[in-house]
């Protein structure tokens, strides 16, 4: 199923709750919440108190992407503060299986594992049967506004084909440089969940912008590799 996850990094932080609810009302499936610790990536974004406040302000499912070095310590706390989906990086300092189990113990809605551009698809293969989602970064994590990396599409395809081989109905999410054109490439490669920032927030008509992304993704997704 095609899902669009607008990234709040591109919203007006002074009006975050209002912006998120407007986007959700306009048809967004999820709201993408990026957490950066200034260590795993060189930027610092937002954390637990902001998530807790946003959780009180919206019914939208919150898709939390942890770009942090120690998800084993912090990932369960994000569930406590309102995350519906928690995705962490395979390149972090924590043992992936321990983080997955810690999140399962919290009964989080979905658990995901993310890969930086330099990490091969095969790195997540040992964990696929324990996951609900794989997030393929189509830019280097840590900064907004980067150029989409088309050479990540074969990685998406490799993960989708391995999931198909295992009989897994896996969500494959992409994040970075997604717009009305690049969403076609990633959907055709096998992705079905799409994070978009500037392609959505800041647009005069949220519903129209979401509709364009969804239609383009659905059309391309039907032609994805088997």
C-alpha cells in the first residue's frame, strides 16, 4: 500500500501542531519525525519533549526516524512518548536485534531498520523477518534539501526482491529528495512509503501536493520488479 509520510523538518516549527494536523487532514498517511543527535549525524534536531507535545496535538500516526548513536537506550523512550513507528540505523552503535526486541517489548506499532547510502542492501537481510519496515536513505542522513541519489534504486529493488523471496509483505520507505518525479523512480524500484519535506510543506495546497505524489507513486509501483 502506498503511504506518504511528510517530514516535519520542513514545516513551520512555530506552528508544528497546526501544520501537522492540516497535512493529516489533507490526506497524509503518516508524519515523519526526524531525530538527530549531533553524533551519529552532524546535526541536532528534535527529541522526546517535542514528540510528546506533538502526540498530544495530533491523532496522525508518528513515524519516528532515529539518526542517533544509541538507539538501544533511547528507542523505547520514543515509544513511551508517542511514536507509532520507530526506525533506527543499522550503522548505529547498538546491536540491532537488541533494539528490535526492546521495541517489541514496548508493543510499538512497527519496527524499522534504516541504511545510509554507503551501506549495502545485504546488511539488512539477516533481520528482515524481524522487521516491519526498511528505510533506504536516498541522501546522506542529517541534512535537508539534498539532491536525490538515483543510484540507491537498485538497493531498494534488492531489498524488495529478497522480501518477496521470503514471502514478506514489507514496507520499504525512502527518505531524501523525494518529489513528484523522484517518487516514480523509487516506487518502480519497489518502495511503497515515501518521506517528503519541501515537496509538501510550504505548498499552497497540501491536498493537491499529496495527491500528485500518491498518483505518481501508485502508477510507478504497479511496474515494480517481482
